[in-house]
C-alpha cells in the first residue's frame, strides 16, 4: 500500500517483508503520484514492468537523482528542474534517433577504447 509523501519525507516508512522503456514507465508511474511513495512490488503490479527489473531500474534512476528511496519505498524526485532536464534530454535523443538513426557503438569504437559491450 502506498504511503503519504509526508510520511516518506520523515524517513521512517514501515518496512515490508514480503509505452516505453522500463525507466520511462517507472518514471511516468511515479510522476503521476508525486505525493506518494511505493514499494517495488507495488510498482511492478501497477506497471507490469518485470519484478526482477524494477529494483535495477529504480537503482539506476536513483543514481541519476530522478527518484528517491527510503526503506522499502520509492518516490519521484522533488527536484522538478532535474526531472525536466532529463525529460528534455530524452526527447532530444529520441528526436535525433528518428532523424539520424540509432547509434551503432561498434562503429564508434577506436583502438584506444575498450571493446563496447
């Protein structure tokens, strides 16, 4: 069950024992409820992002300061400018991909670079 954002901000939420990319899906879901925080299980159930992917994606989004994490709960960042900038960068990348095609990292590799995987 989601918790109120004020409770999330207090830093002591109860612990539980029990259309695009996954990142886009999770960000959109959390952005639709900025006053609540959710467990990975709740996010999985609401978005149908595979259960094993939710935690990994949330961690990557947290590394980019796009989501917040306390205990078992996750919420969208309260940094609206950072979220807006990330959205603009994503839109630019999508537009460039449509206009110029997808990047082929193999063709960008030089002798000095490690093999792109």
